[in-house]
C-alpha cells in the first residue's frame, strides 16, 4: 500500500507525459480509472472534464493539492445527454455572473439564457422561464441581463452549436471571470463550482439519490 501511495502522481498545472512528471486533475482521474494516461479520459463527460482542467490550472498550488479528494467523484460521469452540457454551462454561468467584472457580464448573462433555453427545449417546457438560481444571478446585473434578453430574442442556437460552442464558451468565460473577479478567495469559489457541477452531473447521470451522497462524501470547503 505504501509503495502505491509513493507513486501517486502529484497534481500540478498543465499536461504531463507520464505520472512521474505529475498530473492534472483529469490525468489523475484517468490513472485512478485504469484508463490510458490522458487528460481527456472516457470516464468523464468532456465538458465536466474541461471544467476540472480549468479549475486545476487556475488555482494556487496549495488549493490544487486539496482538489485530490474530488477526483474519484468525477470518474464514471459520462453521458451523451445534452442536458448534462446545459447543466454544467448553467452552473458555471450562474456562479460567475454575480462576481464577474462588468465587461464579462453580458456574455455570461447570454450563457445563462442559452442554457435555460436549451434545458427547456430538451424537457419540452415553455421557453423564457428561469430557474431560481438563474433569476437571482440575473437580478445582480440588471443592465447586462436586459441586454442579454434582447440579444437572445434575436438569436436561436442549435443543439449542435450549443454543445460545440456555447456550452464550452460558458465554462471558459466563467472560470476566467471568477479568477479575475475582485473577491477575497477565488480559489474557494472555483472549488465550490467544481463540487457543485460534479453533483449536478451525478444527479442527472446516476439519478437524484446520488446528489445528496455526493454532497456528504465530498470534502468540506476550505
């Protein structure tokens, strides 16, 4: 057992050729899942993996070391359901929007509306309705929210376009927005975002009963 722990890769930024050179969050996931060494393993939804890589690369060394406990919870969260992409994008955008600088708020507000519209479309629900977290986030930035509504009424995104462009852009914009936000502890918010995105995906992919289990077993916020 000790020998195995001695050879456990250490989390660090970027990609690594092999475990001896360290590992990013998703490379460690591939290692623990028994897959070929990769930062794009098959065991995790691509957009959730992208979020994990971004969080891994944008927190401090001290905070990154504390992410290790989350790695097992991301293994097995793979799905082709576009709802997963939409939930991840929505979680990211609603988390970042209230704290992001003014120049990023419009794009993030548009991301919120696009994710809500996609979820409504996939569920056969009326468009234009916002979940409570989205409503609260949009109320924090009324000017950007109004601009985003005008923009969104004039543009209709396809499911392919959402998966390929809109959802990944929402994740990228959100992480950058949090990193550059004038808040006391962006690392803590990035960690919370990753925890909550993992819980969202677990609830969608494995069923609602896993959401509470994930919340119980995930390490406490630091």
